[in-house]
């Protein structure tokens, strides 16, 4: 009997215990539901949070809770600003599961956060006394805050060793991303974001153990211009702890590691132009094309496994004063070679048309252009300058380039010299270094060229081989020592006589070319020609005395030296000197507007004569002609030699 009574009493006590527990739970729930919902619907909570609304303000349209620690929000907006920045976050809906115990350790911690309809904005503040912000008109609006508002009130003194609040957001999931707008860069999209992050307030560290982003139908807008459309963006990354207040520019990317996949329609060529930031002679562009890329990032540096491609049906490459247009393909990889991480960008422009920057009719057509940029590790945290600093050299090859209209081919010459018909092929190979030094070879080869100078018709083959070096391409000054010009199989007709199989070879022992206005070529050369008869025919158009003396001045198998300057539709020949058996010839001449001005001395088979072409009257000097010649002066003779052009030491990479 006693045993039964003890069992019954135990059951009753057990029931009472559980009844008490249930009652307490219900009471707590009622208190939570009534108290928390009242607090959320009143201004009690927001007033506590928004004690300094100029620094941080949190608002919501409605909030409710049924389970302790779990709150459902609608129309949530969070706005804040620091000394230099302003930011804004808006969510259409959110459900947050808060750890109530964490408040005891001054930590706001979520076990989970689910939201929809994200709108994030960040911009710089216009501080008093600072220069106007760049691209401020493209930065986002921050509701309730002026970009040039008054500075924040000074901080009140805090107790020493006071522990700051920490925010820990675990298992954050947001659907329906609407836009991420940072400074002048705006990303609109549809998709989701998952993250785990923590930040210590009061200037402490920010870190993300995980951030995953999957966006579709995205558009990237920079400075008000659409850079990418129909974009698919995937991110799976992490961010090591860093101090936001100490991060400048792209420094925050030094904490980023992970994988970024990207595809879509883009204007493209941004990477290679970042690489070429220090090389002003080359720039790549495109109105649009397809981008596909996978970026492997380790602490802000592109790691092996990175691959990028861009294809555009209508791209262009600007090279100094010229623009090459065609089908553009861009491939970039990061890989490990011989134990070192290296990066390369390979660009191919096919079916090229080459014009000047004004877009006149193409000078060259049908060409292929290949450009390769080699670099070390690409540090994206350094921005454009960081990428450019990794550049070692770029090489450029132009092949199969046919002159579209030979009459427009820019051969420096005196006025009234024209190319009329024929075929010219141009090829070039160039290497440019990070310091803008470089080396290039240019070949111009023409067959069946028809040209004319005044009434003289010229036909033949042309071969020009230039070897060019410079230490700074921006100066447009190039050394082309050890270059050469060959004109072979020439027929010259002046209406009186036809010369066939004439040749003219010019080897430049030294020379330089300046492409800035006024364009100028200066060189010293060794010259070989079959005979002087064609030159007499050309010069005789204005100076009939050449025709009278053609029996004396017509020499065969000529070898000579001369200093030549060509500029501003004029050609000046100094120190022209032939000294061979049976022939001596010296000349200082200027040819401009079909007129020859200067002095000339010749001795042929014992007959000496000097010729003065400087005045209206053309004088022959028979008495001591050599002495007379050496005592004369011409305005252009004896000018200072061309400044030396240093050769870039690493241009041959």
C-alpha cells in the first residue's frame, strides 16, 4: 500500500513539475510575444538603436515575433556614415534568428538571417576643404544624408578598456538581389548571396569566413556607362580579417581569396589596358563582345588556374597615331612556369584595316595583328598601376598587311612626288617595355610600283627595311641606324630617253626619325646607283642646265656618301661626296617645290666644273672650281648633328 502511494505521489510531483515548466514557458512566450511585439512596434527599440542617427539609423515598416529570438521584418533599412563614407542597406523582407545569450558578451549574433530584395549603396563624403570628388555625379543617393553634410560631432570620451560591440552574422542568405552600388560602379542583377561575417565596431576588424554569390541577368555600369550585360556572376570566396578604416583604394582585395566566374557581353579589353597603363603608345578597345573567365584569387593576386577570354567582331588597337580595326580575340592565362607564377595576355586582330585616328580611308587592309603582353603575378589589389607594374614587355607583330591605296602611302619626299599604282606589303615586329623603351623592325616591300615626279615616270620594285630603337616611345623619336632602302628593276622615262634596270641602294649608317610636328628624318648614308642619268632627268625639270651638262654629269656605277634631312616637303642633301676613279662629285642641295637650290662640284675625266644654283642666274664656275666650292656656304650646311637616341637596354626581350 505504501509503495503504491509513493508511486502515485511521484507521478503527481512529476506532473506538477512539467505543468510548472509549461506554465513558465507559456508565460515567457506571452511576455515575449506581448512585450517584444509592443517594443518592436513602438519607438522604444529604434530610439535605443538610433541614439546617434547621423552615424547609424535603423528603420522598418513592420516587425513581429512569435518565437523568442526570431524576428520577422518588412521594409528594413539601415543607414550609416563614417568620417569619409556613407552607406545604405535596404531589404524588402527579412527573418533573423538572434542569439539572446550573446548580448551578455556585447555581441549581436545571428544563428541565421534570411532576406529578400537587397539594395546596397556606398559613396564617399565630400569633406570641407577637399577637392571635388571625382565622378561624384555617378555615385548613389543615400536617403536622408547629404554628400557634403557637416562633419560628425566629436566623440565623447569613453571609459578605458570598455569592450566594443561585435556583430557576428552567421548563415546569412539573401534572395532577390536588386543592386550593389559602390561609388561609380553599379551592379544590377537577380540572384542570391550567402555569407558568414563578423565585425568589431569602433574601428575593429572585418572578416568573412564565407561569401557566395550567384547572380544572373546582371548588368555592370561604371561612370554611367554599361560595361557588361547579360552577365552571369559566381563568387565562392573568403576574406581574412582586415581593418576597414586603414584600407585605401583596392587594399581590401588583399584579404580576398577564392574563385570568381564571369560570363556575359562586355566592352572588354579592360585588363590589357590596365596592363598597358604605363605604355602610352598602345591602347585596346571594343564596342562589345563575349567575355568568359574564371579567376583564381589568393590574397588579391591572380593565381594559377585563372583563364579569361574575350571575342569581339569589331575591335581596335591604337598604336601611336594609328588605329587598327578588325575581329578581336583576347586570351589571358595565369600559370606556373619553372617554379614562378607568370601571366600572359594574347591578343589577335584579324582582317585588319589600318587608318589614322581621324578614321580616313584605310591605309592598310587584310592584315593580321598579334599582341602579347607578358607579366609576373597580377596584383588586382593595386588597381591599374598594380597591374601595370607587373608588366615585363609586350610584343606586336603585323603581318600580311597590304597597302589599300598606294597613292596615300606616306613616303616622306619632296612635293610633287607621287605613287600612282602597284602593290606594297608591310610587315613589322616590335617589342615595348614597361619603361616605354622598345625595338622594332619594319619591312615595306613593293612590286611593280608606278611613281612620278613632275613629268618623269618611274617604275620599279621597292624594299625598305627599318630597324628602329627608342628609349621612350612617347617622345616619338626613333633611331633607325643600320636600316636600308633598295629600289631595283627601275625604268625611268622623261619623254626623251628610257633607262631600264636602274637601281638605287641606300644603307643608313646612322639616322633618326621624329614623328612629332614638324616631322623630320635625318640620316647619313652610303649610296650605290647604276648611274646618275635618272637624277639628271628629275633635276632637269627646273634646272635646264642639268640637261645641258648631262654628258658631264651622267656617271655609271656610282658609290657615294651623303647626309640627308627630309622635313616639311623639302629635302636637304649635305656632304654628298663621290670620290672614285675618273669621277669626283661634291654637292650641297635643297630640293623644295620642285626647285633645286645649292652648289655642286664635279671632276670627270679631267674636266672640273662648279655650279651655283642659289640665285635666279645659274652660274658655271670654270676657274679653280674646287676652291670656289669649298669657300661657299649654304644656309643649311653645317647644322648641328641630330641628338643621340639612347637604345633601351631591355628592348630585345
